[in-house]
């Protein structure tokens, strides 16, 4: 459910946070209505920027939605229309490709599900491609780009540029973000938005590589930084350059209201980079709290993750839902991976004095 952009409610302010939640809930409900409840698992914070980008170019489109447990059983106005559907389609297609990759590699929950994982991935891919076709574009471009990833990785070696490895991701995300211009009826925005999406894909790929670096080094798994000999400092520099490029590309886009998109793709993306690379500059391991002595016997936060199997992970997931850990505990362990997850809804200890955005 969680992407690399994890907005802080205090940094965003009430108006932008309400708009952000409208897109998140709109994408989730679009997935449910068109593809069934199971598909709501692919709802993620990065995918909603597709819906936000469409609305930023074309204007607000909302509908009332009933109470939801994740909103504290409150009703809300949620995003509706082509933007939410496009976000749902893109999320389904990319999630299906990720599941296929995990099944092929035999890792994660999907790797343990085998044929069942492939069946879910194929169904999601078909649904996502169908919605995309209904909206008037061919999402197979994303599929072809991501499926080239194993070939690109196999050809990469020491001395290769890490940007060769990130290219398929960049192409897929660039295509997805560019489509928002056509959906919104502003084709002149397509090329700068393609650049925005391409650079966002670069940052997402590099952040994922850095977060997995130590685990991959210990297990011997393939990692783009290890394979190409790219240092963490170089990856950090590339991420900062990408954010600068995103800022410049956004200046070329004709928006109706750019505030939310600017906040997510500039300020919050910068925060994501600080969260990943800033920690690595500190001394020693992060200080993790252990809330196990409180009212609920929360699972411990382990420095070395201890992954759970399919059924044990399902049990942990249900228990953590029932004890509100996904919204009230920061950090919390992933129910299946046991990896530490920062809670985007908890702002304790963060610097919320962000007043530098010219569109605030």
C-alpha cells in the first residue's frame, strides 16, 4: 500500500491533505468498483499522483462516499472520473508485473504463492489493460518496458551506468504520467509530464535499491548499485538532480491548480530522499522504539528482519489491523517481510515548518 511519497499531514495543511485523501480514496474505490475488492490491495500513495495530475490540469471532480474504517468511519468527497480510473489502471498493471517478478525470483509473499500469484497477476494485468483501452491508450507500452528489466539487468556490470538499469522504470512511469495530459485534454503538457514521470521513476528505482542494499549484500541478491559499482553518494546525487529536473519540467506544464502536484512531486519527494539518504549519514543504527510494553503486545521491531510465511503473515496482518498499528504505530513491522515501515500518518518528531512552496 505504501509508496516512496509519504506525506506529512502537518506539512500539507488541511486543504491539500483533504485533496490528497480524496485522490487516495477515489483510486481505491475505482479499483473496487471496476475490478473487485482484492484489487484494492494495489492502492498506493505514489499511484494517486496520476489522479492528482489529471485534476490539476482539468479541474476538480468529486462524489460523496460513505464511511470507511481507514477514514475513522467518516464519509468524504472522493475523486471520481478518468483520473481515478487511470490511476487504478496504472497501479494494477505495475502491480501485476511486480508480482510476476517476485514469483520468478521466488521471493516475498508472491514468491511463496506460486501459480496462485501468477493467476492474480494475470487477472490484474488484463483488468488494468482493459481499463486503459477504455480510456483510449495502450498500456502495453508500460508492460513491454518493465519486461525488459531482466535483460537490462543481465547486461549491466561493473562500470555500467546505473541509469541504464533504471531506464525501463523511467520509460514506464514517464508514459503513465504523460497520459494524464491526454486524459485532461491538454496534449501540449504531455512532453514535460513525460519528463516528470521519467525522473520520478528514476528516484523510485534508486530509493528502492538503497533501501534493499544491505539485505541484498547479505543475501547475495542482485542490486543495481552493487552490480554497477555505484556508490550511495552517487545515487543520492542522481536523486537530487532528478528532483531539480522535476521542478523545472513542472514549470512548463499548464495547470489549473498545481499546488497538490507541486507539493507531492517536489517537497514530499525531497522528504523521501532525506528519509532514505539522510539516515545513512548518521552513526550506527536508527533508534527504534519497542511499543511491546504498552496496552497491546505489538510485534517487535527487529534490526534483522525475520520474514513470516504466507499464513503467519496473514495472521499478523489481521492482528495489526485489529490493533490499529497501521495508522497509530510509528514505525511498524511489515506483516510478511518484517521490515521496518515508517508511518506516513504519524508526524511526531518531523519538521513541519515547511513554508517554502511559492504556491502555498
